[in-house]
């Protein structure tokens, strides 16, 4: 700074001296009016002084910059930590400063997001919808009183616990809703005397009490369509009867039930008509209906299967798997006879043991007003014919002869 001041002072003094010399020359020289120009001598002098001052200033600046660019020969280069700290300070100053983590400013009450209340409201709505759907399912099941039906079947159908459970599972799943994609067709198969017709009567009586007589059809193949009747006419009559029932059920928003007993005696035209009624590409009223077919088709497979596996195991899980296999065998064997049996859900009723026949005698004797003497009941049960396999006795005719035996008392 000091050197610059001195240099500037010297420059100004030199300029002043030159200006004074020119003024003295002007005073000594006489003025020639003919040689005067447009500019006055004072103005010209000021312009010359300014140009000289600018030239000297440029010369001084160029000499200073050249001296700064050349390194000092006598001055050794020494490293100091002060230069490093100054560089760090400069670098730190050039960085962008962020607020520390400890300084957190919560948004104001008015600026808070409304997403959380909407999320809570949406969760409540979804919960209410799911709860309402579950309640609607329960309402449908309660409307048909399936719990009471299950108790009735378990109490009056002897020795068919697994078959009754399978039947109720299908009914409960189907009747829990009103809208369906196809009808429910259950085909109950079993040997003679195991309770197929009795099961059909119980189903008819129950559903007539809960949905009305007009929405339940009980069809006996040998009675409604005897061998002397034309099978084509029987098929037309059955289709018209089903159409009448489903029209009434659609108006009442209920699911009708059609119980078809003696399905083994149905002829091909009637089976073809039933197959058409089971098609999924029909109007909605024909999709909301339950068909229950009862027959003795496949009883040979059932008898053979029970006798071959009676001594294998006594666990419930084993018998459940065995009965599932038996239903598959029945469905595959019946599908070869008519395509209808491939479209139904098979429910197999097994052979009755001697203990189940004793229960049939006790029930029938109590109903007829006889005192149920256990010794007498065992004697009557022993007079029937049985299969022996695996240390067990299976009735060949089930409870079919029980009513006749009791009537002879």
C-alpha cells in the first residue's frame, strides 16, 4: 500500500512539473491569432496531461504485475500451517451449510397433512364392509336353518357321520350366498338300506318348513316316470316343474331344492334334461337351485372298498381319506355311463355295522310304542345277514328289514 502511494505521488508531481513548464512556454511565446484552433490552449493542455497520466499509469501497472509474477530468488519457499488453515477456512466458507439435525421444526397445525385421517376413515369403511359381508353370510345360513338340519341328520341317520358332514359342507358353502355361477348338484350313492331315501325325506321336510312347500320338489323316478311312461314326456314335465319352481324362488329371493329319489331308475332322456339344467350358461334363476340325487348306483364299488379297507386302520383321518378315494372311484365309474355324473358332487354312504342296526331297531321300536329290551333287540339284529371283514360285521341290507321285523312283534 505504501509503495503504491509513493508511486502515485511521484507520478502526480512529475505531471505537475511538465504542466508548469508548458504554461511558462505559453506565456513567453506570443499569441498568433491566425494559428488558433478550435480548442483553447487550456483544453489542449489538459488533454495532454490526461493522456500522459494514463500512459504512465498503464506502464506502472504492467511493471508491478510482471514483478509479482516472477518468483523471488532470494526468498526460500517455507511451508506453514497458517496457509493450510486459511485454505481450509476458505473451503469451508464455500460449502453450503445445512441446518443441524437437532433443529427440527414441526409443521403448524393448519399445515398438517390430511392423509392420516383419510387413511383411518378408509380402514373403518373396509372393516364395516367386511363385517357386513360376514353378517350377510350368517343371515343366509340362518335363513335356511342349516344348524338344525345337521342336528336332525346326525340324530336320525345312523352310521353315516362322514356322509352327513360332506353333505352339510356343500349345502353350507352354497346357501351362504344368493348369487351363483352354476347350480349345486349332489349325488348321494350307497348300498341298499343305508338310509338314502330316509335322508331324502328329512331334507324335503326340513326345506319345506324353512322355504315353503312351493319351493321344494320331491321327485320319485319310478312313481313320476314309470316304465310305461314315455321318457321324453317325463323329461319335459320335469323341466317344466323345475322352471315353475325357480320362477317362484326368484320372486322370493330364495334358493329352491329339488330332491330326485331313485336316480338309478332314471332313463337317458331324463338324465339329458337334468344335464341341460346344470349348464352354467343359463339365466340367473336356473343357477340358484340345489339338486339332490339319491340312488344305489356304484354300490358294488362301495361294498368292495369298505370290505377291503375295514382292517387297515380305525383312525378318523384314515377313514376320511378312504371315503374321499371311494367318492373318486364312484364318480369315475359312473361317468362312463352318462356325462351327468361327471358334473355332480358325489356323497358316498357306507355299509352299516351291527351296532348301527341295533340303533335302528331301538328307534323303530320306540316309535311303535314297544319297550326297547336290549336282549330282544340283539336277538332281532342277529337274525339279519352280515358281511364279516377285519373283525367287524356289516349288514348286507342295512336297516331295510328292521321295519318288517318290528311289525311282526
